[in-house]
């Protein structure tokens, strides 16, 4: 007599199932966050430069930052600058070179997809920002920072909206331009936004008509939103709406035009 036929068999391609969408996004976000925290040049942009701006603004009298305690106003603006540093500058440069070296081409063969990649990058930025905010918050508290507790929920929401907006803009630039162009443009925009984009100084303090132009920028919405929440204790609803509009426009263009390789 013959024994029972073996039931083990080699898995066919049709047996392979992709992990759930949320698990794919979280796995990629963890990989992205570890990469950001392990590169010295990324830490320079993400933590060291905002920290230098915080100390410089706190220990000097110029430029004028407006009403409120100087350290409180400065810290709100620097936290906004940290969001831009990580969500925009760092992500755009990283994405540009990922395309250069074929990393995105590899991801293009996975079920992650373009939308999943954008969400994973946004989640990784939030994780890195948590580290940034702790470091900057501790130094600011040592310098006398005293945020309005009532504004913390609004500050968290405007931070999330800012991450979505600037990560989408980073994907648009980093996913369409050549790596060298991304490197130059991302650093140039960081300088321009920090100096003239309403991040550290409210758009209302700029001369006309530049104040009107700046007020529509995502950098101004983020900076003003942080100041409204952490300095005034208010809820920055209008600023969050502006950031979400930028998110919708930039993410739609990024998903449509992002190239997986140069």
C-alpha cells in the first residue's frame, strides 16, 4: 500500500499576499525615520540649524519679533522652522538622491505605491519632529520659554498640517528634478523661507505689498499658526486651512509627476 500523498507544496505567486496598507506604510516610515536620524547632514539641517536660530534670536534684540515675550515668539518660529527643515529640505534632498541611486525604482516594484510612499515619509517626519521638539523645547525652557498650555492642541494640529504640506512640496521637488537641482533649490528655499517667508517673523510685520504675498505662503501659515497657538493660546484654524490647501495641491501634483528614477 502506498502512504498518504504529501500535502506540502511550493507557494504559487497567486498565494502571495501584500501586507495590509497600514502595515506597509508604518514599516516604510520606520525605515525612513531611522535613516533620517542616522545621517549627520540630516541632523545638521533638522536640529543644529534650528537650534542655532533659537539661541541667536533669544540672546539678541534684533530683528524685532513683535508682541509677546521674545523667547516665546522666537521658540514658536523656530519650531515652525524645524518642521520646514525636516519635512521639506531634508526630505526633498533625500528623495532626489533616492531617485539618483535607484531606491525609488526598487520601491516602485512593491505594493507601497506613490501615495503610500508619501504617507510613509510624512509619518517618518512626525517621528523625527518629536525628537526635534523635545531637544528644542528643553533648550527653550532653559532660556525661559513658557508656552500657553491652552494652545498646545492647536500647535500639534498645525504641526501635522505643516508636515503634510511641506512633505508634499518636498515630494514634488525631489520627485521631479535632478538630484543636483534638488540640493541647490531645497537649500535656497530654506534660506529664503527662513528670512522672508514669515516663519520667524509674522507676515503682518512685512511692508506692503509683500505682507499680503507672504501671508499666503505655507511657511507663513505655519509660523503664524505656531505663534497664535503657543504665544497667544488661540486656535489657528485659518492657518491650518491654508496648509491643507497647499497639501492638496502639492500632493496631487507630486503623485501625478513623481518619477521613480532620473
